[in-house]
C-alpha cells in the first residue's frame, strides 16, 4: 500500500503536511473517500478522508474524531489568510492532516486513487501527465495489444504506435480520422460499456477480419471523461486485459483531466498569439517569437473550413477540425500552430518546402468530404505570414463558392493561392462591376431580359461560347446540343438582339458580366 509520503509526492505541490508528527509520512492508506456525516467513522479505517464542502472551523473536530477510528489521514482545504482551524501542534488528535491548496477536489481524489493501482509505480508514472499518446503506448506494453483512448465526444485523443502489435481496418480508419466511425450516441457497444461499472470484452464478429476489443469507461467523480480500448487478438487473455483496464482507470482519468486542461490553455494561448501574428502588425514579431517561429526560415499558412450550411454542425465540425489539424501537424511538422479564427481553422506550417503544406492539407481533408483547404504562398517575414493567411482565407472562400459536383461535394477541395489567383482576381473585378452604372441596360441585361421573356437559354450559351474561345463545336459538346442549335442561337444574338460578338470589348464585357451572374467560374 502507498504511504502519505507517496501521496504528497505524486500530488506535485497540491498537498502539504499540516501535522507536526514526523511519523505521518510513513502512514499507509488503502483508500480515498469523501467525508459523509451519515457514514459511520469506522468505515474510514485506513482511508484518506477528504473534507470537501466542510466549514473550515469544523475540521478540527473531525480530525479529533477520525483518530480513534483509524483513518489514515484527513485532507482539509487550505484558505489563504485564514488561521488554520486544526493547529499543527495540537496533540489531541492522532490522525495526520494534509492541506489541499487547490479548489478541485475531484482532481486530488483522482491523483491519490491512482497510487492504489499495482501498475502505477514504475510503469505508467513515468509518462508526463496529460501525454495521452505516451500513456497509450505504456498501456499497450502492459496489455500486449494496441490501445486507443477516446474522449466523451468520440474523438480519438491518443493511440499507441507500437509497430509489432496487430491492428485491423477499423483501427486504421479511426486512427486516420481521429474519430470513432460510428457516432458514440448510436453505438450499442459504447452504450453498453457506459452502463457497465467494470471493463467489458467485445469478441470479434464471426466471419470478419476484425479483432475483438476490451473497453473501459473512464470517470472522475461521476463525470464520464471517455473510454480506453485495447485490441484483444487472443480472447483467452481478455480477462487479464479487463483487470488491467479496471486498475488503470484512475490513472487514465488523471491524464484525461490534465490533457483537457492543457488543451484549453494551449488553444486559448495559440488563438491569441496567432491572431496577433496575423492581424496586428505592430506586435506580430513578438507573437512569432512567443510561438517559437522563425519567419526567415519560411512559413506557410493553411486555412480549413467545414463545407456545410448547418451552423450548429459547422461549429461542432470546427472543434473536431481543430483537434484533427493539431494532431496531424504536431506529429508531422513540429513547431506548427493551429487555432480557430473566425469560421475557419488556421494552421501555420514552418519550413521552406512548399510540398509540406500541401501534404498536410491533403492528410486533413481526406478524412472528411465536408472539409476544404486553402494554402497561402510561402512567407519569409512576419508581414509575409499575414499575407499568406489572407491568401489562404481567400482561397477557401473561392472554393466554398465553387459549384457542387453531383449536388453533394465541391469539385475542388484543396487549392493553393497560386492555382486560384486568376479566378480570385476575376471574382474581385466582378464584384466591382456589380456596382457600375455601365452594367444597366448593357448586352448582358438584354440577354437576361430575352431569356426571361422567351424562355430561352441565350446567356448560358454565350457564356459557354466565350469560355470555349468561340468554338461552335466545343460549345455544342459542353451544352449537349447540336452545332446547328448553337449557330441558330448565335444568329439570334447577333441579328435580333443586335449584340456584336465580333467586338473584343463586347466579348470581354459580356464574359465578365455573365461571370458576375454565375458568381463563380467552373
């Protein structure tokens, strides 16, 4: 059993000895319980008792009463500026007293309970708190099977990377997507696991190449934090794996809590610094330094967006997208930074090799058909990074406005600014044209009025004709009509509507105006 010295050590500054008894550190404990007045004091024998929610003045009486009951220790909340209700030199009680200097009682309970598992000492305690990938590798070594750690929303937040441990196609796909394939709300195995107080074995389905799984729901003070899954190749060893996951639950909970705190702090800090880098020219250099970026070595900005008209789904998708971008970029491109800025996830990729940003964008976008990515040009100073961001954001905007392919997805989902530069410039000119008086009653307006009155399709025909450099055959093929039909429509435009298609100025103006009507180029 662990000692109070172990408790103080693993708490990493959250606990301090309040009692004057020098022998207190050697006291061993076999459990950690929150104090409940309705529970007989004898039930706390050998336990560390947490005085959560107790009035500070009442802790001395509790300390006196717990001594004869055989409690291992009492943890009280330390309040700055208040005189301790339990005097360290008071010899009227025999229970050691520890001070808790933090407000999170659930966290300190999880930390102390983690010492009660046989595997915590010398096996997993060497993993940095909050390092879920390191934890997954440590668990995979103990379980002799590949491990995935999933949070309460279904995001894969950590997985083992041992090359000698077999995995199946489902594991490959969830690792690639960093999310469970079936939403956890509709997964019967997950619902069964959440309802179970212990770990469970889910055997492989007969006739498939899928391996079995052993899973354990992870909680802290009643809150569901996520779950741990182990690929169980040998069903005969499932009971051993179940026992391991049950013993490791407090440690996994501790790591999940710290990872959640770290992720929130990191996201807030990165978001602020990236905004400064990209939008505040005066303080951009300082922000780059704090982000440990060296602009002179080259940086490229990649912007991602979720292609959906559902605002709720867009917000939910942005958070998943941020997690995906951080996971992929941190693994492949150390020193990268990602944050949600406006309606998109912005990632700064360090390095002077343009292909690195393209590879990164492809790795993210291929996980979901609803994702698009724009890549800015490479930058070599802080001003260039801001320009790269504007270029990437503009590129995603153009892609979002491009036509759908089959009414389900965009024809192009990744583009660099260089690839889309001309299209973007034309759209900007088109926006300017919309406000010009010269557009009123011009040739494009005449075509639109004729189409509306006669039910014809002259505007689309002329647009296609101009797109194909005046080729009747190519226009007919694009419109799926006979070449004589195209010639007839051109005659109507020339002779009835008196539009001079042989004039270069007229052709250019018509093409620009028709591009405005389409709002995008094919």
